[in-house]
């Protein structure tokens, strides 16, 4: 379980394909504090640490994860939003994030707005995911508030701190991002479907 509050931006040092899986070696300051078998969120995707080497650790993404996320697009040198699992008793500063990506979206527009940025994303309606105005959304692992919610499209406002401390600063139009929709909203939607 995560909160969507990014701890640091890691860097992909190595990408290795093995059968249907991909192994990612990530350089991060948090590495000395990690242990094997620990969960870490990578652009919103929960992956398990499988090896540690000084300031670099390795995680593996299986074929299903690669199919449903933007991790398959990661190249050496790419910035990755990182967050370790939340501790019981800590404040929940973002929102409840499972680290299970629902689908990807495309960045349609980036607009600077007098000291902040507005990013607009569109996503495939096939999975019937929804956003609501002022609701929560996770974009590449970052807990954000939805603005301008429309059918299969939404925007988020990014403050300077978030812009500087996440990979939003390198995001441009046409880039693919990972989305995790609000878990409470997903349950409400499912109950209505069954009702």
C-alpha cells in the first residue's frame, strides 16, 4: 500500500529482457535502506526488490505488468518516480494507492499557468474507468486531484514542488503514463454495476 507521495526520482541504469519479463536496475539514494523482497512503487507500479548492489537495486516486471503499464517504454537513463510502502501509523498525506495500475493514458496537453502547470490526459474508455471533479487519481505513482473531469479525459494541476520532485518535469505531449483510479470510486462503480 502506498500514498502517492513520491520519495525520490530514481534513474534506470540497466534494462534487461529475459523471456517475457524485464529486469530494471534502478539507481536511487534510498537503496541502502531497501531489502530484498521489499515492495517499491515505480511510476505507480508495485514491484519487488530482487537484488541490491550499493546504490542500485533490481526489480522484475512480468509480461502482464509490461502489457498494462508504461514500464515497457523505459530506457536507460529514464527518470522513475519512487515510493516505498507506507508504514502503519504514518500520516496518509496523499490517498490510498495500491500500486496496481488500471490502465495507461496519453498526455494530450501541457500548459504553464502562472507558476504552476496543467497536464491533460486521455484514456481508452474500454475499461469504463471514471474520474470525478476534485477526486483522487494517481498518475505515474503521484497522488493528484482531478480538475476538468470529462468522459475519458481529465486534467491535473501540478505545483512547482511536485513538478521539481517528480518526473512530471520531463513529461511532454504524447508521452504514456500509468493511471490508478481511486480505489473507493472503483468499489462504488462495481457496486452500482452489480446493484
